[in-house]
C-alpha cells in the first residue's frame, strides 16, 4: 500500500472519529438542555401510586408545569419533599457513570428527595372526605376515581376524615394507593399543613417509559372532576 493510500485511510478514520465525537457532544448537549428546561426522568421507589405506577417504574416529567402550563386536578406531579414527608432511608449512591447520565438527562433521577402524587385540589378548592358513599368531595362535588387502589372489601377512599381549603398557589395531593400513601392527609402537622406549594413542583408526569411492557401515556382523568370548577365558581359568587 502506498504512502498516499495510508494517509487517505488515516484521514478517513480520523474524520469518522471526529464526526462521532461531534454527534455525541451534540446528543449530550440536547439531552442536557431537555433535562434542564423541558423533560426529566424519575423512578418510582414505592407503591403509593399503585396500580397506576409500580415500584421501579420510570416516568418522564414535563417541567413546563406549573411555570408555563397550569397544574390541573388529576395531574400526577413530582415535587420536592416540602419537609417531613419522606422517611430517612439508607440509599446506595449512584456510580460516577450513572451520576453523569443523570446530570445530562440520560438516566432517571434516583435520589430520595422527591415525591410523586396525584393532584386532587388546587388553590381555592375545598377538599373533604368522606361523603355518605365514602368518596372524596371537591367543592361539594363527589369524585368517582377510577385510578385508586383500595384494600379488598373497602369502599371508603380514605382511612381518615379531613376538610380543608387549599391556599392559592398550592395543591392538595393524594396517592392512588390510598391506604398505603403518606400524602397531604398525613402531613397536616407539618409546616405546610399538608399542602404542596406550586414552587416545589418539578413537573407533571406524562409518560411511563419503563418497563416497555407498561409503556404508555399518563393522561389526566378530566371526567373525574367534571363540575368541580363550576361548583367552585358558584360558591365564590354566592359568597
């Protein structure tokens, strides 16, 4: 092989490696920007949202909520622990490689400082439990919640009574696995009185992306909250 052919071959290999590095840098940069501003991945560490979300599921979260898009009743949201919601636990730190992937958004956040729950009431809502049929009511409207998991033979959707009015700029959240969820109901003795400030919300979960066998959209059950906003407006007008 001539010297000219060797130079061309080396030039071709170097060109391929250069292009590969550029592609990888761009991919990491795009992923980092998406993670920083638009989408973030989290894993589910507990069964408090069963059967909607299972332990070790991975979800994608839309970070435009609530800063750009309003948080809605029925949304599944991820928020930073307001303080006292999570029990301290020993956590094996991620490897350096996994930590890098988390920073650029290519791996789910496995830290134990975030909580995932469903929004039941938004600012100004009166949320109470339970009516004669064991249902939660929002602004006096009883909710039929198809997503909740209850113990066998149990029809009451909460094991404790409550009657609260959500402050503006906050939400009242509950887990879908009602009898196995330390949510707003059980944190009323904390400084936030069980309410979660919208400032603490990271975003709204919109996709279950792992495992692939359960891949699917995490939609909002808007029909569950039909009439709730109208009842809120009527109550405000009457007041």
